[in-house]
C-alpha cells in the first residue's frame, strides 16, 4: 500500500517537472522567435537541372525595387504601429455649416451612398418630382415646383413663403441637390440650390447653379433637410444604385519627392483658409499670427504649451519632439500654396519659423494628422 502511494506521488511529481520543463522550453522558443518575422532572410538559389529550361522556374511574383527617399520612415527591427485617429468624436451627426453671408451646406457624418437615398426621399416626400439624377456625380435636379396643397413647413411651403418674403413673383421654380465628400473621413456635404426662371419655358438645364436666387430660401431648405435627416424618418441604408458614386476628395495626404508630408485641399481659397482656422481651433492649437495675404498661419507648439493641453495626441508630439537630437521648434508655420496648374487646389505644408532646418519628418506627420482629423 505504501509503495503504491509513493509510486503515485513520484509519477505526479515527474509529470509536473516534465510539464514545467516543456513550458519553459516553449516560452524560450517563443521569445527567441518573437521578432523573426521582422528580419529578412535569404534562401539559396535553385539549382536548375541541365535538361530543364530555366524560364520554367522563374519567379512569377517579382519584388519591386524600394524607392530611395531621404525622409522615408525607418523602423529598424521595430514594427510600425498603426496611426491613431486623434479627432474628438462628433456627436452631431447632422449639422449646418455657414461660410460668409452667401454660402451654406449640410454636413452628414455618413458616407455618400447612405445619404443619397435619404436625399431622394426628402424630395419625393415634399411632393417634388425628380427631373434628372446623376448617381455617379451625386446630383439631383427637380421638375418645376407647384405650390398647390403644399403642407405647412414642407419644402414647397417654405419656397412659396420665401418668395413672398423676398418679393419674387411668378416664374418657374426648381431646386438642385449636390452631394460632395466632406473633409472628415466618412462624411458627406449636401449642397442645395433654389432657382427661379423668369419665364415659364420648359426647364432643361442640368448644370449645377453657382448660387441660389435667394440665399434665405436656400437656407430654409437646408434647415428642413437637416431636420428631415436627423429625425430618422428614413432609416439610412446603403443604396445599391449609388454604390458607384464617385466624388472628388476634398483633402488628400501626400508626400513630396523626399518623403516630406503635406495635405492637398480641393476647394477655393476662402474655404481652405476657413477650414484650417476651424481645425486649429477644434484641436486647441494656439494661433500666434495669421496672414491671409501671404497664406500662412503661425502656431505655438512649444513643449510647455502642449503639456498644458492634457491631450493624448499632444503628449505624442512631445515624445516625438524629444526623441534623439532633432528637437522640434516651438513655432511652426502652416503655409498654403496654390497650384499653378489646377484651379481651387492648395497644398498645405509645414515650415520651421525659427531656423532654416526642416521640421523632423515624424513630428510633421503627426502634426498634420492632428490637423487632418479636426477638419470639418
């Protein structure tokens, strides 16, 4: 009896020791292999038998040459981390933006293919017929509008009342709706135009009107549209017919020949200037000076100022600025350069105000990322 008990104990102890040793070996092996995939290994060339044609065993997948760029990021054996989305969450899914006395639009925090069916339903629920639609370019043009039996506070009633307020009588009334990509990722801008033709001739135009006949009526329609979308009366769905909507981006992230980052805005100067100013305010970056004539902002990015903000993306900038010996400047200039070849296209660059040295490239990337994520 005693011998069997001892045997059981010895077997259990042996199993425990064996398992422990195996676990240790596995942990050691895992630790040794943890960074294997970050190292480049070569394999010996294939030996081609004399009776075979070499073309039969050539590589089908050719590894492209790596472009030599002086400012290309170098990670060594460290795996690059994904770039974070630093912008604050936007609780307003639908909002109205105004720029000056004559420019307004609706911003919807959804993709164009989900906004398109809501816009069509808004027009149809208002008792307005669609004359022309261009799903690829995201534009809608209505038939001439009649005001008989228009419900109170409906788009038709708003137009009818608006005409009385601004003293427009008679003519042929119609509206146009245009979807555009927003500055923020996954957002859509909705622009509306109200047109009144002086004659009763048939409406055939499918060109986007530069401006509305009455900005007051346009804004009344935008306000009605924003309320309609925000009410959830029409559940946002992905429209199959609008799946191929191809809208030009308003902002792009690019790099020059040396790998230095920049942003490209596809808007006019007034919109580009106001957008950068708003983004800086949203990100709580202090503007030291601004000069619209020379197209630049100078902003404060000193370590003391950034530390006082208590923002995670500012703390990341501080860490990047203190890495190595290439410390970032305390003042950065955000410069807008107009394209010589393309109208309404501006390149947004960062320059060092304190010296002729360029800004550390990783710091510039992160600062532009902050600016990019706070655009609206």
